[in-house]
């Protein structure tokens, strides 16, 4: 027979609200997360409106929210739900714009079904409750792809140079190889470029550390090197140069 409450001296389980229009997914998550000592599902919802009403009534520690639901969808409900509790997006949707919009509206994390284990889910939920964001690889890849596609492309024809300005050096030698981004002139490493993309998206050092699975101290070390290579002293200066708008 299962105990009705936490053992003396134990940490109370996290109280969760599961919002998903698919009853099979809801039932599966509820069974999975309620059959543990550290988590319990206190309410379920089939759309954003039900989620808001349930959050008001039950005051959960964390809300697990799907993106696509009939009636009020997850993205529409998100700004209202984050006022009541931290929200973790838990969905099959991993389109770049959806991930970016969810994070912009205050989601504390973005997990794509099929990319995490039960233990990873529970750890992510607990971290989001404490303000430490979590994103699964599909969400990170979509976000980075969106950032890179939105950066303006610069061609050699747009450079403010004339061949006469560089005696003895044909202008053709200045043209980058086909497909090479103007960003290559900054000589950032692959990791530094990834972190600069996240800086440009507006993420904090803490959020970047969670996404890249590194410490905040390591993030700061990377940023110091990035700023030196971009000849910048602030995040806004670095972002402007990185996006080609300075």
C-alpha cells in the first residue's frame, strides 16, 4: 500500500500539472510521474484554458505544457501560465519559430518527446522549478538553425573595397569560398560560434550553461574570448557584429 504523504524528513514531491490534448500522453505522463517519491501529478488539462483554471485551483510547482492543442493552444496560454508557475514545454513540436517563441514568452525549458529518459525529465522539471532552464537536443538545434538563417548574408560585392585600394592584391583573393559565411572572419571556434548564437538570441549565461551542458564559469571564459575576437566589450556590441548590423 502506497504512503499517503512524504516520510518525515523527506523532501515533498514536486506537484505537477500536465496539459496535453492527447489523453494517452496525459495518462502516460501522469502514471509515470505519480508513481515516484519525488513527483506527483495534481491535475490534468486538455487545452490552455483548462490548464489556466487548473493552475489557479491547484497551484502546481511546475506546469508541463504541450504546444498544439485545440481551443487555446500552449503558446497562447503560456504568458498567462508563467505568472502562476514555472512552465516546461513538453511536446512533439520542434519547429525553430515555436521553440524561440516559447522561450521568449517565458518557458523555463523545452523538451521534445523521444529525446529524454524519465530520470532526465524529472531532473529537468526540478531544475526548471529552481530557475535552471533545460532544452533537449532537437530544441537547441532548431533554435540555432533559426538564428543562423536569420543572420544577413554578406557577399564580396557588398564589401566597401575597391581593387585600387589594395595595390598588388587582386580583389578575387579577398572573396570568401562559396558558402563560407562572413562570420568566418571572426575566427570563432565551433563552440564559441554556438555560444555567440545563444547570446544573440538573448539567453543569459545561466541559460547558455544549461543548454550547452557546461558551467557558468566556462561560459564566461568563452565569452571573454568571443569579445576579444569580435573587438567588443558588451553583449549588444558583439551581437550587432555577429548579426552583421553594426
